[in-house]
C-alpha cells in the first residue's frame, strides 16, 4: 500500500474485523479481491475453481485475523496465504507444482530451434487477452513459476521456498515458460492474421 | 463413637430414601400396553398422531388393523375412533406432560393396501412393506420407509432425517427444512426431494422412466448411479460447485451450461429425467 | 559468444524485464544476431506485460456473498444482536387452541414469494444486464473469462456495496450495522426488522409450545436467511432464472415451516 490514508484505513479495518464487524471484513475483501482472484485464476485457469480458491484464501485469512500484529504488510500475508491455498489444491489434485527437471529438455521443447532463425518478433505490445490465454495453455509446473515470478513479483529464492525446489530450477522453469509463451503468442498472432 | 454411630445412621437413612424414591419413580414410569383392534375393508384410511413417541407400521394379515400403544406414564391417553373404513388414533396429553411422561409408542399391523397418515414431533416414524399411500410428518422425527411399492409417499419434516429404501412405482415427495434425505433404490414416475440445508443423497438407477427432482438451498446433492443408467441429466448450482464423474452425451437444451456450476447431458437412452438444483450446495453425480 | 552460449545463460540474465546490464560479450552478440536479439526482446516484453495481469481479474460478487455467509456461520461476524424480546410464555396450556391465522399466513407467504418472483424485471442476460453502482474503476480490457460466462453479468463490474435483501418478507431481527469508519467502504445497511407475521408466529409458539420455540425460531431464521440470500443475489442478477426458481423454493420452505407449526399447535 502506498497511500498513507489507505494504509490507515486498512489498519482500522483490520482492527474492526478483529471485533467481528462485517463491514470491516468486506472492506478488506474489496481492497484485495482482485489480486487474490487474479492469482488464483492465473494458476488454475478455471474461473469456478479460482472463485473457490479465492474464497478459501480469504476465509483462512479472516479466521486468523485475530493473530495479525502488523509485523508485515497485510497484503503480503494475504498474498502468501493465497499462494499456499492454490498450491495445496494443485498438490491435492496430483498436478505438478513445478517440474524437478533442471536441465534443458528434449529438442521438441525448443529454444534450440529458435536460434539461428529469424522469426518475426513480437511487436512492442502484447494483447493482454492473448497473453492470458497463452498462460492458460502452459503446463501447470511452468505456469506456477511464471505466475509467481512475472505476474506476482516473487523472487526466485521465495519461489524456491514456496514450491520446494532449487533457485536454479525456478529460473530454468521460468525461462522455459517464457519461451513457450512466446511460441503460443506467435502462433495466435499468425492464426489471427490468416483469418484477418 | 457417638458421632460415628450418628453418621452411620444418617448414611443408612439416605440410602433407604434413595431406594424408595427410585422404586416410586420406576412405578410411575412403568410401561403399560393397550391393544386396539379394528376390522376394515379394502384401502382403509388410518391416521395416527402423537406428540412424543415412535410410530411403527408393518403389514398384518387379512382385514384387521391391530394397534399396540405403549404408555410410559398415565399422564397421557389414547383417543381412538373408527368411522367405517377410516380409523383415527391420537395421543391426548394431560396436564403436566413432557417428553418423558407424555410418551406413547405405537405399533401397527395393517392391511398392506391401507393408506396411512402418521404424525409425531419426536418420532421415530417407520413404515415397511406396504402398498398403500403414505403421509408422514415429523418435526424432529427420524423417518424410515422401506420396501414400499405402488403407493404415493409424502414426507415432511423440519429437522428430522428421512431415509427411503426400496420404494418403487409411486409418487414420492419429500420436504424438509433442514433434515437430510437419503434415497436408496427409489424409483417411480415422480420422485421429488427438497431440503433447505440438509443433504440429499441418492443411490439408485433413476429408473421407471421417471421424473426426478432434487432441490436444496445450501445442502449438497450427491447421486450415485450405475454405469448403465438411462437418464437425461441437468444440474445447476447458483453458487456451489457442480461436477459429474463419468461422461455424458451432449444434450441440446435452451439452458446454458456454465463450467463448474452446471452440466447437462444424457446417459444411455435417457428414459428418465433428472434435475438437480441447489442455490449454494455442491452437486455431484458419481458412478458406482 | 555463440547462439547456444546465449541460450545457456539466458535463464540467469533475463529476469523481470529489468534493464540490468548484460555482460559485454552477450551484448555484442545481440547486436550482431537479430534472432537472439528478437528473442531477448520478446522475453523481456512478456515478463513486463505479465505484471499488468496481477490485478486484472474481478471475482463475481457471489464470492463475497459466500465468504460472508461462512463467516456468519462460524461466528466470526459478531455484530450486536438486539432482537426484540418476544412475548414471554404464559402458563402451559393444552394444545387444543387454534391458530387459525397461520394457514392464511402460510398461503400469504407463498403468494408474496410468487409475486416477488414473477414481477421482477427480466432484462436480457447476455448484453443488457446493468451493473450495480460501480465504485471501483472497471478495467478497460475486462472481458468474460470464457464463453460459458457470457451469460453472467460483466466480470469487470464491481461494487463496494454489501449484499442485502430488500424485499418482504425478510425478517432478520438484527440491529443496524455500526457506521463505517473506512472511507472507501460500504454505507451502513440496516438489517430488516422481523416481520409482524414472524413475530406473531413465534409469540404463538412461545405460548402454545414453549419447548419448541427455540427450534422453530432457529428454523425460521434459517429459512429467512435463505430467502434474503437468494433475493440479494437476484437483485444483482435479475435475469438468472435458476436463482428465481430457488427464491420460489425458499418461500415454499417458509410456508412449509408455517404449515408444520400449524399442524402442531392446532
């Protein structure tokens, strides 16, 4: 939070929520709902599931709000809780949270084929909707690291701690995710050009 | 020494007093049974109402209705009358009654084709192996109906759970504010179950080319069906999650599907229609 | 530096689209290799554009509705309860007096529900559902998340106004909410008073069957809460036919409760 007035407002809402005031809970919800929901949606690519996960993240937060002492930013606390809720769900479903493969994979994974050839590069801006769709197409492991790092701003050491991998693996997965996204975006652009 | 003797006397007096009170209490709560017998024609109509107490109904022989009332105290009486083919039995509570002293349990043996109307606050209510129409109502009563064929079944409870097992070929309508509803091998031309916050659980094949409607507000709905079920399904929860665990054939309908909140499709020849609706409960269709 | 060497060090270098300086040989390779240069440029673009997705999605209002309901159920929402004290139970009487008025009341409850359900405007759902009062900016590029959501109200619309039922009967006998201290929060909303029928109902139950009063009161609160919940949802999505049917079902549940009580106390 950068706005002092807003920071004070959130602090007051937290104190009121500890007393059980519904309006205070609702204020906190509205202040953070977009971040929480967007994170869930990016990670699971399913709106109904994302709603359930967002709901669970807020509920877990509100249940523990009595223990919040302001030692860290509220949003950071909520953010971490949301990530944990989502990762727990992915693990429960048996989906890979992140691949354990640290080395570059086989040829058909490409980046290798990108080098030495000159494809048209992405223009100076990317259609956000296309980027969303491309992220939805990523394998779950790649998607997790990409969303946590590039979308949500976690550092590699934080990601490594959260998902239980090495920093090197996190960087490697991120790189592969970006390469795949690049491929998807170019493909979508080419398709769009064909259909006019 | 004198003090010790006095203490011993006091102890003995106390024990004797306790024993005496216990015996008197037991006497006042001693069960008494009364039997009532009626002769009826085909399709008799029998009503039993008690505020506190169980009512159990089973098939008897011939054209006799045999009622056994078990009294827990003499603070309650049985009002009973017969008008032709109609029998009415009701517990009549006297002053100072409560759930303990106002308690009468009824056991009935009736012709299988008789129509039965039962009402009890506390219950339980149980009916088995009949073929007439059944109407059961209980506030907190546990309702259990099994092996009933051809008759219409109507059940209403406030909180009492309702269980139907092997009920076939009649209309079934169950309403509960918050009781759970369990339906096992229940089929018929119309099977309708509604609960506000109670769960509805169905284990069967949705057979008989019937119309099945299960509705809750917050309660979950779960249906367990065989692989060869023949039904057209539509499920929708306004706020809850909806899923099915086996493939359904797409179904053309004016209703829109919403991933995670509704599904529709057919299985087999789709001879039955199944509608599962909830406001915020989860809905799940599973294969046995 | 060769292309394959660039490929090897890229994961370490391209991070967050930052302008952190690359090694000199890396830079000079990029200057001479359009393919690698385009690749690096694309990867940085993807990373920087991804940041814009962080708060791009708006959850449907139903998420808050569900959270609030759960918080209430768990007792985490603890607003002051100042329900009016009902008529105290008079000395016990036999259960033979009639409460003849309950039957028409039950019918009236059902009729009221049917009237409310049938007289709500039903705008076309796909494109003309008007969003409730918007108090946060709608994202420019908001769009339905999938074709399945096309029928739902626009996901970009948002409101800070809490969901409340506004249609009778909605008798949750609670006090008005405490005034908000948060500038951006919702205005205070008063919970509706218990309807006269519900108060009379509980009064009669207190008199005729005091031992069951708590049970009936609890069930009445449940059914009223259900009605309020669906009504609040329909206020936002009046075109939702399933929700409309659910509202009818909720009123029928209330009528059922009245009928069960009528059967008990007659």
